[in-house]
C-alpha cells in the first residue's frame, strides 16, 4: 500500500505522518501542495489531504488532486482537506462566528455504519482547529454526513459512490479520543470499492468528467 500526504503547509502534517507510519509500519510520502505534478499522484493507493491555513482555493493543487483522483483513489481529507472535498463537488463554506483553535468538543456519530467510526462510541471528544465549516444546506446529495457537533455542524462526511471521506476535526491531535482507531479504520479494512470507471490514467475521461458534471451531484 502506497500512501501520500498532500501537505498544506500545516504544523500537524507530520503528526499525521507519524501516526500513519505507526499503524501501517510503512513509509509515507509527503508532498507540499504546490511542489508536485498531478500525474505523480497516480502511483499511490491512498491520499491524505492535510489540514492547513486559509481556504481550499489558496492551497496549491489541493482541489486539482480531488478533481483528478476522486473516482479512482482512496482519499481522506482532514480539516481543510474535508472543506476542499466539499467545494470540489459543489458545496460551499461558511465562516464561523466562533473560532475553534485547540478546542475539544463533542462529536456525535450519526451514521454508525461508517467505516472510520467502526467500534467507536456514538459520542467522542474531537480536537478542532478551524474557523470555516461546510455549509450543510449546500452539501451535495451524493455525500452522507457521518458525524456532527452539538450544533449540527458537519464533522465528517463520506461520498456515496467514491472512496472519498473527510473529517473536520484532527484525528492526530491529542485532544481527539480514538484518533488512532479512526485512522486505523480508514487505513486497514476489507471494504473494496470496485468502480466501473476508466482508469485515472485516462486524462480525456477525467477532463470530460469534470466538464460534464460527473464530480458534481
């Protein structure tokens, strides 16, 4: 299994690296969001989109990675990564009136069948570091909301067709309960997505998919 983290210039990136390497016992490549060619990502099995400052539009090739590989790769977005996933598929972001920076709040699992929350309590503490949130009203129908906070804000989501998931909280933070188990559930499971879609190598298919709205719901 080949794993890459797209680093959005965030101090938490290497916390994710160390956590993933401790689980998988394999090397994890780290690529800064503006220092790689899109084609170089096709060799990886799993793609992690790291947290980061700002908004997705300011994060180099982050959204292009999602646009290109969502149909064919296993992708997990963390914080900014989740927000980028939502935007690529047509969702919008809201600026929170209350900034969460180094705050632990309740996270409620609203879909107990979601793989990343397998064998976890329905309510856990989650470490949060963000000032933006995905607007629930604009979230496309092809996404399942899998966790929320006490105010009903989206804390985790999963695409219904593609192996694309996101968490608004930081599983790598010491403020998050069961963070290692959440990452383990995503990294090591037997649920294979068998998509009847052309290979990511087919550039024409990718471009046509985006133009025709395949990546929108």
